C-alpha cells in the first residue's frame, strides 16, 4: 500500500503483529480454544463470550488464568439464575475488532469460520477499532514491487487493512507501459462505405454487473490488410436482452459486410457465448460462427492483466493496420435516455481514445479496451468447448468480398422464406 496515493493521511489498523507464544501459552491457548468451541458464543459481530456455572470452580480458575496469561481483555460478570439453577459466570471479550481477531488467531477454535461470517455480517471495515494517523513518510529507495490479488480484493499487510488488490502483471516503466495515441490511424470514408468489400469480425465484451455495459465492436478487415472499426453498440444489457439486441445490431450490417466470426469474452463461469448461440439457433439466424475467448487466451502464458493487453495491442497499433473513422462513430448514450426522449449522442471513438486507450494501463473502465483486445486473440473455444486456433482473414479483393457478402445474405433470407430483393438492399446502399 502506498501512503502517497490520493494524499492518504489515515489508515485502519486491523491487528498488530504479536510476538511468538511460549510453550505454556500455546498449551493454554489450545485449551481455551477447545473450551470456547463447547461453551462459547458470538453475537452481533464482536460480542464474544464464554459461559460457565459456579459449580465448576476449577474451570473458572483455569479460564481466569488462561485469559491473564494470554493477555486477553475479558470482563467477568455473574448472572444470578435463582431457584435450583446455579449462577452463571460470563466471560466477555473487550477491545472490539482487534481483540476479536487476536483471539481467533491465538486460540484457533474450530468454529472460527462461523465467527468470522457472523462478524462480517454485522459490520463494516470502518467499525474496526484502532484508526492510526500517518505521522511521517519516508522513501525506501528503489525496491522490488509485487502484484497480488485476493478473491475479495482486500488483504491485511503488517496489521493494516489494505484494499483493491489487483494482479497487474509485470509493470512497465514510464511511457513504455502506455498506448501511444500517435499510433492510431484514420480512414476518411463513411463507415458504411468502408465496411463494403471486407470481412467482418464482431468482438463482444459482455456485462460483468448491473452497472457495466455490454460492448459490441464490428471490425472489418480489408484487402489492403487494414483492420477498420466501423460500428459499435455500448449498452447495459440483461441476459434476456443480450441475444435480441446483438441480433438487431448485426442484422443491419450483415447486408453490407461478410461477417466471418463473433468473438465473445468469457470470464469466470459466465455463459454469454452459449446464450448467443442458443438465441441465434432458436430464431434461425446463423449469422456467423460464435467462439468464446477467455481472459487468458493468449500464446504468451506468462502475460497477465494489463501486460497481457499491452502485448497484444501494442504491436497491432504500431503495425499501422489499425484504422478508426476520421469523423468518429456517434452512438446513443443510453444512460441519458429519459422515457421516449432518446439519449444524447457521443463519439465512442473519442471516448475510447480518451478514457480507456489514453489512460492505459489504469483506465477507470475497460470494456471497449477488452473488446479491442479480442482482435489479437489466437486461441478460442468452439460450440463443443474445444480449443481451436483462430485468426483474422483478409479478402483478396474488396469486390470479391462484396459479392460474397451479398450472395450469402440472399441465401440466408431465401432459406428463411423471405424475398431477398424486397427486404432492404436499397436501404443498405446496394
């Protein structure tokens, strides 16, 4: 954790590094842990207690000895039961989160996981006691920096709560780690005209949460060996909307360009690729082959995270093959849509270059970047889950590709029982 990040002045100490226990302390710690498993309880997160009746004076003395030997801050209260019930001695831990954590780490009860679950259910990190002011900062010089990632994104370092851990791969120094905007080249034609006579590749970065948009990029390879960005959909989609919206988007373009492949990024246990294939099959729309690309579908097995994207995108952009429309790609910002009133238009190319490509390797969002990276992937899974080699193909001539796109579109429409000549070739500019 860097204390200079965002002018940090305060940290939260979760626990302190304790000295090693003596042999006698270890023995009494294990005894106390076993006793807690049988006689202890935990309520409201940090209210940890051990109960024992006054009929067991030997055990009561042992509890007092163990807690004193291990320096636990326990409070002993006597609960009078009355009647035939013996009075109850309650030993309650004091000291909040820090003492609770130290108790669990020291005595190691078998019920430790259940206690932690209960504690986290009733608390926030801010309730951990022991905020520590930063008194001074000093440079340690040049030292190795290690990148780590936990399942929760949080960890404890030297007793201090640390957050937002992320495996960023091997870092790059200075400007070497950035994507230079000077590598981006432009084409002057209208995106529709630029798409004609090319092979289409659809790169999809699905939504990863309720606030994360799905990105669909249509990239077209041309006979001059360039890769041209001609269309984009960027919208928050639920699983039920996913197939319908993508089919509607591609139906506008399959008349113009021969769509060869649809590449869908998969992460964790997601099934977006399967859902898209299923939707196409159920609606008899065999637009193109759908393949799924995992986060680490790369020939370089050592590359991870941002380094993985760098190793793929850097040579692609420096090659001079990558082309964006000079006039931009203007799409609707669905987050600004209100009722029947459409959302504002914005240039998604400029947004990408400014917010993601330009801020690499630490952009606030990376959905367009992740979809862009799919162009560089060489391994993917087909509909049977088999790992296959994939690559970008380029037409021999633009005229040949244009004739093939028109022929295949007519064939699909005829197969579906529609009159291809009456379904919009003029609208598409044929």
